[in-house]
C-alpha cells in the first residue's frame, strides 16, 4: 500500500492489534508494514517514529473507556464504572502498563478520560489537590490489580516469539514459587488454610471489593470534614 493510500488511523489501529498479540517487544515498523501490505518507509511517513506510534496507540485505547453521565448516576457509581472500564481496557491491551513505565503517554484520549474523572470527584465534594489525590488513589489501586495480568501477558508474548512451551514454563514457575513460600511459616499456614476454604475470588470480585472499600473510605473522609 503506497503512503498516499495509508492513513494514520489505519496505522494506529493495526499497531494496537499487533501490540495486543505480540507486546511492545514485538512491535516493529517492518512487521507493521507487512500487516498493512506496505513498506515500512510509508508507515514512517505518517507516524514519524516507533516511539511516536506507541504514544498514538496508547492514546487510542484510552478513548475506549466510557464516560458515565453524572446527571444520571451517583459519584460512587460513576467512579466505579470508570475504574472498571480502565481495568477492562488494560486487560484488552496489557502492553499499556509496561509502556507507561518507558514513555510519556498523554494525548486527547487520556485527557478526555482525566477531565471526566476529575468531574466525578468534584461532584463528590473534593476540591483542588484533594480531588487529584482521590483520583490517584483509585487509579493506583486499579493499575496495581492489572499489573499481574499485564506482566503475564508480556511474558506469554515473549514465549510465543521464542517458541517456548507456555504450560511447562507455568508449571515450573508455580512449583518454584510454592517451594520458596513453604519455607516461611505464615505463608505455609496461609496456603494450607486456603486449600481447605472456598476457591479464591475472581479478579473482578477482588476489584469490586477493593473499589467498594476505597470509595467508602473517601466518602467517610468527606463526611469527617468541617462543614
């Protein structure tokens, strides 16, 4: 495909697909060009550099998060919906987490999200730095929950590129982690207790519990302030 036929939007959407499948290490202009049936030089003409392409791809996925109507739902419901939307978006695009540690990822998509999120916490009654701190508290919790999923996805993508056996690697890692944990009395006792209890809650249940706890705490913080 010649450069005049390509569009930046086409390139970014294809880059997101490639990143979803291969991770950051698998993103290359040559491979992207092959997916677009185009020369890598034509891709460069539209996005300038691989780093710039990563920034554009990251901003595109931020735009996937739906923004709840603050006139129709409470601030807690809006905050929960946006936190869950963020978590689901990261699960779809786990490469975003490692990309955040190496690039300044900010554009219209992220700004749109942040602007509405600020409105959510201002609607609750937070102002100035307190509104920003409330936002960051919830964001950090969601990011922390998504980190494990993102790390595993990056590791699996690397295995696919090198042709490693995923299941065998997982079994080896679990066995090693279990052997190390069993050397410590509290971890050993906790593990034994877990085997007798009900299955561990799913990640979405853990997310729900944490969000409920944090938002309840933020509401209490508002209530404790002098009128």
